[in-house]
C-alpha cells in the first residue's frame, strides 16, 4: 500500500480539491475561508473542510476516493485536521455514519449554537441528517 500523507492544503490550491470532488461526481465543494485538509498518495485521495463558525468549527466535505476506502484514510485525515483545534467541531451526517464518528470521539445530538441548529434544520428538510460534536479537549 502506498504511503498516505495528510496535510492542510493552501487555500490558493482549493481548485485542486474541487477537481477531486468533481472527478468522483461528488456534490461536495471546497469552502473558502476554511481549513482545507487532504490525504495524498501522489494525487488527492481524500479531502475535508474545517470551517470556523459560532465559536467552533464545522466539518464538511469529508470524502474518500471509493478505491481507497476501508483503509483508515478518513479516520487519519479527520485526526490530522482536528489536531491542535481547541474549540468544538460539529458535523451533520447521514444516520448510517453515526458509528463511524462515535468511534472517533464524536457525540450524537449535541446542544448546537443557534447558527448550526438553523443549518441542520434546513438540511434535514431534504434528507436524513443528524448532528454530532467533537470536543477536542475530551481527547487529551
């Protein structure tokens, strides 16, 4: 298995992340004014955005190349992205992903700041979504 490198992507390179998402027909997009994180094996094989919001961070766009799944890449990319983060990290996901995130320290159904609760309400109108939170201090 090739070495996988996890790193923050300079914001000026955000088009590479969008190209990765598009190449897999994903509707996800790199969000400017976010920390953009990637896993590389030469090319990008996974990506996520960590966006400052409401006294914490909102994790969006976690996607792994289907040919690279089940290899721990998502977990390692997530761990790299939250290293050094002191504020809560929130995410919205399909209920089927709850176990994956709980194994990484996230808790289900957190008390959300109003801005995040409003976002969840909008998203949940069109598809099943749950909220989860990671308090990085709990991992130390």
